C-alpha cells in the first residue's frame, strides 16, 4: 500500500530528475518500475519523516503531500539526494557481485597437489 504512495508522489519527481541528469534521453517523463528503488525510497522517506506504525501508509501520504506543498524545491532536493545515494549503492552492489563472480572462476586442478606440497615442506 505504501508503495502506491511512493509511486504516486515520489516517482514522478524521480523520473523528472532522471531526465534532467541525462539517464534518459529526450524530455518525456518515463514510468520507472524498479522495485528496489521503490523500497529504498519508501524506507528513506519513512525514516526521514518519522512514520512508523500500522497506519503508516496514510500518515506517509499526508507527510509527503504536505512537504511537497510547503516547499517543493527542498522536497525535490531531498529526492535528488536519495536518488544519487541509490545510484551509488546499486553501483557498489553490482561491482561486488561482479567481483564475487570473478572469484569463483574455473576449478583449480592443482589445488590438492599444492596443499600436499605445502604440508610436506612446511613440516620440515
């Protein structure tokens, strides 16, 4: 339910920011469908606006609409900062996964021989 709040209020601003930053070409707004981004934005908005409890969805909607109405520039600045933070985190995660895949690599045929050699020569 609170994801719909994020999609209704925050994602249009995110798509505008993405076009301005050059992630998408042209001047059209795009419909962003990234579950991880929505989850990240939801958690950050809940944390920033102090929304907890079972009625958090309605309270979050009220807080976001009020913040957007009172000072749209600072709200957009907050969303811009969160998008930059998300992009950096996703790049780090992608890099770590790539490193993990590289470390797996092909199986080593000589690992057992190397271990025996080291055991034999280290005991002396």
